C-alpha cells in the first residue's frame, strides 16, 4: 500500500481533521486564510484598516514614530493569515485612495482636524439631506464619530428611526451610510446574515443600518443578538456549516434600525432599553441623498458626493491617528443603563479634546433622548404599580394579605373590575390587569415573597430589593461630564460628582422596617424632612400634593410619560411654570 495516492474520501477526512488548515510538504501547517475589515488584536496591537490603494486591497496603518501612513498586503499570525476583502467581498462603500494623495493630501488634512471641527462638518453634511430638529442632528453627528471609534467604547446605544411612508426615514440610513464607519445596509436579513457580516475574528468590523425591521418583536433570535450586541465582549456561539465545529461571532457594533412602527414594549423591552428613538416626519431638505449617491453626470451632485467621500476618508485616517489616545475616566452623574448609553460617547469626546461648548451640546442632546426613552419606562405597568405598592406598604407594613394588596391596587387605578372575573381589572389607560400577572411583577421585580398560609396567601417585601427597584423610575438626574483624577491607589469605588438636580429615590436608604421610614408614614406620608422638597401642587394640573409618595403616584398615574422631576429643558418643552425645586436648575 506504500506509495499509493490517497482516495478522495481520505483527503476529505484529513481536511476535516485539520479544520481548514492545509498540510504542506515541509511538514508545517499552512495558516487558514480569513477576511477581516480591520484588526488591532482587540486594541492590544497596531490598528490596521482595510482600504483600496489604486484599485488593490491593502491594510492601512499609521506610524506614530514617523508620522506617516503605510500599507500592508496581509497580516500573518501563527495560526491564520488575515487579508483585506476584495472588491466583490465588500458589503459597504469602499475607502479608496491613491499612492500619490494618501500621505501628501489626506494625511495632512486629517492631522489638522479636531474632534470639534469634524463634529461640526458632519452635522453640516447631515443637515443638507435631512430636515430634522437640532437634537436629532446632534445625535446623528455624535453617532457618526462614535461609529469610527466603536471599538474604544465600552457600550453603545442604538438608534431606532420610526416613520410612515414618505417621511424620509430612509434618508437617515442613506446619510449614515455615506459618512459612518463601514456601514452595511441590510433589509429583512436573517440571523445568519447578521453574524456573517459581523464576523468571528474581532468585534466592531462594520456598522449596521437595518431597514424594514417592522417585525423585530417577532424575531427572538435577532432581539437576543441586539440585547447582547451593545457591548464588545459579547460572543454568540454557532455551529459551522458542516455542523462539526463551534464558531463564536461578535454581535457588537453601532446599529441604526429603521421601521414604520415601534416594536411592542412588552416583547422588545430589552432592545428598547438600549435604544434612542427618533420619530421621522415629512420634511424638505435642501438635497435628496438618494440623488446625490447617484449623480448621473450632474456636476452639483457629483461635487456633494465627492465632499462626502473625502470627509469619510478623513474620518478613517483621524481614527488611525488617534486610536491609541488614552481615555480619561469621567463621571457623568448617571448610573445603570442610562450611564451605559451616554458615558462612552461623552468620555470619547472629552478624551479627544472636545470643547466645553461641544460637551454641553452633547450632554443636553443625550439628556433629551434619555427623557424620551425613560417615558416608556414610566408608563409601563411596573412603573404604575411601584408607587401604589409603596403607598400600600406605608399603610399596612411590609407584610399583608395578597387579596388586600390586589384590592388596594385596583382601587388606586382608574377603571373597573370585570363583572365575571374578580381577578381581572380593566384600567382606563393601561389595558387589562390580571391578578396573577400583577402579583408576578411584585414578586419578581419588587422583592415580594409569597408566604402560603392555610387561611390565604400573604406577601412579604424585601426592603433592599424594593428600594433598588425604585431607582429605575427616578428620572431626576442631569448629565454633567467631570473628569475623575488619577490615583496610584484607587479607592474601592470612584468618587461621585453630585448630579444636577439629583434628588429622588436614589437617596432613599432603608435601615429599619419599611413602615418606620418617613417615606412610608401612615396618613399623609410627609415627614418634617420632606417638607419643601416636593411641590405643593402638580406641575401639569391644579391637584394639591401632600408628600413624595402621593406626588410620584399622581404624576405616573395621571400624567403618564411626563417627567416627575422636570429640569430646565422640560420646563421649556412642556411650557410649565417652575416651582423653585432643586431639580429645575
């Protein structure tokens, strides 16, 4: 048998065992070849970006030592060889350069730019093609820059653009595609396509504009991918095409979702909680972006398209120059999910030397969209129930009959009991409440524990969990970016900067029984400490208010979606009179 050629079956067996690596005659292993659009070994090494130089694919890198740009045909590692994609393998607008202009023209332009100048130029371009409010313009500009530095961000927020036919919502995606980082525009794509585009070598390969995503809330796989894909360390395991090897894909990148309707809150809460929503209305921009992208010999269109492509190339080189700039630690006065959605962008701009004016503009923009996002949370059933349960605890203590709690809840909400089913309540504003579902929310989210007794069930409350739960519905904090000084011996926790108007449930500390707290006093619920800390009457109607619990319960149940603690921007937006409260500043 010695010297016989291997059969095709034997060749296939060897190939399967080698998992894509090829055996060569010198006894070594030929590294597997993989396509990547950018590579930095997850920020540990030199950043290389895929480009086309005079029509050929290369990697572009920047030398800090020599201050010049260099190209490489591939990246070789011990177990793999990484190469840039060819023309037919690029799902996005190409970054095309010539050897004559790379270092002599584009590099000097990029070195002259600052984060402020680029931010302003991006907004100017966006405004040409989108008739939108200033806050939306600021948010889109921030996300264009954020897309280039997404692999430096600890988390990202998504943008969800919603509007009917003819409102120009697709112009958002087209404009972002012209300016953003390696933007892949997809329509009604499968889960497998998302993973193939995002890749398994390194996170942040591209950014995504997903159009016609109206049925997002019906696709649990894509929703799960979006819920994990807002932070770079996420990995999603999937079997390969031969079902014999596990691959791990990186779902992380900046994403813009475009649809005619918003997904249902009860089905897509995790995605919406990571998303800033933009409503699209019919407008009249100076130019139509679809025409600019297809100039057809029109000189005006071609000039505008050339300007977009030039700015896009400058942004890529600006990223290469500043990719290793250290990030300054900052405190923005927020915590939890709100901090995750805002801090990385403000930290990036601050670290790249943004002016105070730019930072203030970004802070106000993010504050505006946080208010909009948190309104959805304020009108959820959990938010409606929380102040009601707090009031019930103030009357009956931390242990009560389940039937009594259900009775108190239904008495506090406008509506009526079902005539045939006493465990169902038809509310006037929030849909139907079912006793089992309500008790489930209270036990799962508020720390309540059922205690089964012979004479009926009781519910007991965990005071620490109940306290923490309340922080979710406190929308009183303002954004303010402040650096945290470096220290050779960092404290156990970073020092916190008092946020503008930070007063509310986050300051509540429960040391004793719930019913011994001033917040839960029997009767009015107002202690000597709280006098003057809350308005005597409602911002939005003439209702007289007596204490924190009554105040929050009234706002949430009678004025859903409106802020309980309006800041200066809210006073102007809702055209309401100030009441001398600390959070109005």
